[in-house]
C-alpha cells in the first residue's frame, strides 16, 4: 500500500493512526513541495487535491474515513476500529461524522481564513466557525462524562478523528476550562501510542501553523 499524505495534516494523521494501530506496512508518499514526484502523482490520480489518498494495486481510496474502512477489512474482527455489531458500528460512524463536521470543519475554516490576504478574509464566517466549536465542545463535554473513548470501551474510528481534530482545534479556538471532560479526553488521546507517534512525526512542521503552535502540546 502507498499512502499519499502530509504528516502535519489532521486528516492524514487520522489515517496514520489506523495504519499504526493495525501495524500494517505501507509506503510513505509524503506530499511536500510542488516539485515533489509524489505531488504530481497525487494530483493526477485525485484532481480534487485533498489528502490522504491510499493506493493498493488498482484501488485508489480517497477520504480518511474511507481509508480506515478499507484498512479495517484487512485485520481480524477483534482488532477493528469499526465494531462488528451494526448498532455499535452506527454509534462509531455517527461520532466520526460529528468530529469531522463540527470540530474539524470549523477549525479548518478559521485556519484557512488566516492564510488569506487580509482583504479576502471572512470575519463573519470565522465567527460562525468559533461559535460552532463552542457548541461542539459543550456537547462533547456532556458526552464524555464517564466515558474513556468516544463510542466504545476501546478506541475506534471515532477516536482516530477526534485525536487530531481536537489537537488542532485547541490550538485554533482554545477549549474552555469549564469543559473538563473534553480536556481529560484530549489528554487520553495524547497518551494513545498510535496518535502520539503521529504527533511526534509532525513536530518539525509546527512552525507552519498560521495561528502559532503552543509549546504545551
């Protein structure tokens, strides 16, 4: 398998967590700089130009959630990040969408806006994104009371997304001190070896975070 990705990308980290958790071998195709051969290959196979992209033989899998779904088919049921029971699996997928849509999407809106020239920035949209993050933090704080993981008693697909998304969300729009369960969950995610490995691999790129990367993480 080949993974086209960037170590500092939250969605790339989401896929990397699953690869590390499953201990699956893969070839790293890091997308770094316009002259990188991997970038040309990636742009031709996926004109939308979003990553990660997983390639195995004649199969090309786009979108981090779908990459994890594909990887999950290759491991025993007892190891899977998507649970076998249909009702339990629905819970996992629901939480996966919540982290994607209501944590990652508004977080990235704020970051992308910061990368624009001042005359093209969208203050109204950024304010909406910050309000969405506040709403998500409050909802998640209630959700995580008495829970260790987002959707089960062990890590799942939902936690693969939660880990990098909450990581960068706190950098972008700090999680308030009142959300004690979210802070505790985020701390547990940092202790998850598969995520900790992804975080460490991305450390050399922290200077590129447009809002400034804190020293605490």
